[in-house]
C-alpha cells in the first residue's frame, strides 16, 4: 500500500504542477472540470446511485456544468478592473452558505439526518453545491491578475495547497501526540480538537512565510492570519462532510481510481471547502 501511494504521488505531483503553471487558462479550466467530473462520479456513489450509467451521467453533468460556466464567462473577463465576474461571485457566496449549513449538519449528525440521508436527490444536490464552487474557486484564483502576472494566480493556488497540507500534517502529529477531545466522533472518530488547533498553528507558519515573501504591510498581517485560519478551519469541514456521507452509505473510500489513496474525493475533500471559501475571502478582502 505504501509503495502504491508513493508511486501514485510521484506521477500525479508533476502533472499537477504542469497543469497549474503551464497550461493555457482554457485548458486549465478543462482539466479542473475533468477532476470535478471524476469527483462527481464518486459523489454519485456516495449519494446512493449504484448503476454505472447513472453515475457516468452524473459525472458528465458535473463536467458540463463547469464548461457551461466557462463559456458563459469568457476566460478574458473572469476578472475586470480588479472585480471578479458577478456570476462567479454569486457561486462563491452560495458556497459559503453551503459550508455554514454543512457545519450545522455535521454538528447535529446523526440527528435530523433522516431528512436528507435517505434522499438520493438531496445528496446529489450536495455534490453540486460542493464541487461546482470548487471549480469556480480554483479558476478564479488562477486567473487573478493574469494580465499583470500570469503566475500570480498559480502562487495563490500553491498558497492554499500549502496551508491546507501544513494543517493536515500538523493536525496528524498533534492529534496523535496530544489528541484527547474528539471533534465529531459520530462522523470521523480519529479527529480531535487538539489536532485541529495544531493544524491551524502549523498553517500559520506558511502564512508567515508568504507574508514575508510578498512583503505584506504589517498592519494587514492580521487579515492574512484571519483568512488563513478560516480557510484551514473550513477545510476540516470538507473532510468531515465527505466522511459523513461515506458513513451514511457504509463505504470506506469514495473510490478506487488512485492506487493506495482511494478516490479523488479522498484526496481533495478538504480542498473542496478550502478553495471556494478562500476565493470568496480573497475577493471580498484582498483583491
């Protein structure tokens, strides 16, 4: 299993770097839409859709939704005079509301879950509320200030990846060593409050490095810490949300497409919350 994980990571990491750094924006949108589509296939399975043709149809609907957005909002006008296109802003706002609602569901689980866990349609809707804003968040960040610096948006994506991965590593080691109080044992028994705080603390190291690198004004560092803390906190919701749905469906992994890693969603669950929420905060406070 460890060998499989390493080999898979060694293959995927360079491909991800190439896509983020070198693909033209249109093809970048297509690639991210393909990832979202594959995630949609797995989400269909977590929603209770078992027939392969229906799962493929759900995957196609996810991909087509992203591409429709790309056509409605031409790549050259995603940002205009420092303002994100209104449609993308609206979708990111919906994402923030969705993750607040998701927090309420996770906090209450398994109470009130009977209202949604037995409905394939509602759980499928959760997939659209989760994955489509992920695409919008990633594309919005990648295209930020593109006319001035084509790689600035890539640095924003790496920033989000850095703080989320640092939080995951910090949460793991702090949770193993000091974890005593379970975060949501009914959803994910291994996660603790101590681990969450350790993850946030670890992410602050990346935030501090980025602030120094970009020479952020001292008076605005608190804003970077606030947005980073929110992003890391909500990334834990992405993880817990997927765990909750898998628990409802009685499955361990979202899929088997990545040898040694499980499914696409098992690798990007925290990012499905982190990217749209960070992009929303970036648009409101930092752009």
